[in-house]
């Protein structure tokens, strides 16, 4: 039966992970009891067919997975732990039979972090649009803002950069990898990003001032956001950027474009004092997360500089501005 009510019934979870949840799906609102001594974190992200994905670039399962993943990445970037999520889905009737598959993608990721689906909204529209709201927590004063980069800090980044952008170009037929295996790896990074909740939690248990931003719009853009919020200058060394073996097989010009401006890698960009680096690296290693030092923070007007060999250029959100002093 193609109606909203049978759809909602079919996606209603059978059990809840959180005992604080009083009412999930099924009433006018969800209701839960917040835990004492915690801060609540709330964020929202929308994905629109034709803008963020097409039938060519993402399966329904992947659309669901990624819609939640990008929100969990925002919670990770605060050092938080996700607890609940809500889903607003707007779609034309041709999508009806694939909605359950989207929810399978959502719940597959959600169960890895014990997150409860507690509500949402269902409406019709001419394009599939999915909005996820995620709710999480941190312990008192254990959260990370973009404004905490101090002169003398080190800049770090998790994982590798640029794979998602390369994967998208391959999906769109604009780029070819050397072989199927290479193409599959890059594409997977675009379709099924894994949010770095664990990395944020690790840092939240340590005592160092730290600023964090998740890399949704590209390293250049996120670095500029930290520089602006903190009122500092960031110096990034291009040769130290971590790249996957697959990305390293591409033309160097494309490697540069994708790793700096590509976006959608959902890695974490971190600044922290020198004294934190070894501890962070050792703790990350235990959970299989790569952490690479890529630069340092200086006093100065809010800006980001990219050093590449002898070349030093101002790195704006979208490109380079060479200068001659
Ligand atoms: P109301 O008319 O009171 O807004 P709805 O019929 O829209 O209620 O929703 C009924 C219940 O189903 C609510 O708990 C709502 O949060 C939930 N719900 C509706 N659509 C979705 C959805 N797409 N995903 C998850 N929960 C949903
Ligand atoms: Mg409603």
C-alpha cells in the first residue's frame, strides 16, 4: 500500500538503544530525558537529488548512509557522541519503492553507533530531498570549536584527502582510474564516507585546547574557517598532505585540485598544541585512524598560506592567490 502511514510503520525501529527515550516515532513529537552534566549537540544537513547526488552517482542505500554520515561528521567535529536522529524525506512517487532501501542505509550506519531514529516527516515533492537532524552530546566543557587555534599550534588531518572528489569524477565519466580496483576504492570514499566519531571522542578525553572542523567543502575552505574563527594565520605544507595510494596514481595537477578543494572527504582538520601531537597520534593509531601533521599556526591576520617547494601562496576557499613580497 503506497501511503505515508504504511511507510512510517515500516521504518519504525523495533527497539531503542537509549533508555532515556520516552517516546520515539508514533506521537506528535519525540521525547527523551537529557542526561545531567552533558551538553546537547544538534545539527542538520540536507541532500537534494540533482545537487548532491543523482541516480548515476549513488544507490538508495548510499543516499541514506551518506545523509546520516554527513551529520555524524558534524557531531564528530565537536568532539561529540551521537544519540538520536530525525529524517525529513520529500520525494516524487517514482521513488516510493526505494525509500525502504534509503532507510536501510540510514539504519545500517546508525546501528554502528547505537543511534535511535526518533522521528521525521514525509512529504511529496518533485525531487528527492532528504534532511537529517542529528542530536548528540559531549561532557561538560569537552567540546571543540573552530575558534581554538592558537599561534604555535600544529595543524593535523585524519585519513587521506581528495579521494571522494576523484571518485565523483569517475562516477560522472570525467576521469578514469588505472584499473577497476583503483576506481572502486575512490568511488567508495565518495559514496560511503565513515564519520570520525571515534577521533573526536578520543580528543575529548584529553586535556588539550583543540580546534576542529570536518572536511565537507575541501581542506582550503575548512582551513580558512578555522583561521577566521580563531583570528590566526595557518601555514600548510602541500608536500605533507596525506594521499591514498590510489590518488597518488593520478596526474599531480588533479591530486592538488582534489586534495585542496575537492571536499566530501569527511576527514577532521585539527589544530592542537605540539604537546598533544604524540598522544593524539598514538591513540588514533590504536583505532586505525591515520593522523598527519600538515602545518602550523602563526600570529597574523586571518588567512591560510600554502607552501609548495619554493612557492608560497595565499590559499583562499576556492583557489590560490600568488603574491610577491
Ligand atoms: P504529525 O501529523 O503529528 O506531524 P506525522 O504523521 O507526520 O505526524 O508523523 C507521525 C510520526 O511518524 C511522528 O512520530 C513522526 O516523527 C514520524 N515520522 C513521519 N515521517 C517520518 C520519516 N520520514 N522518518 C521518520 N519518522 C517519521
Ligand atoms: Mg508531520
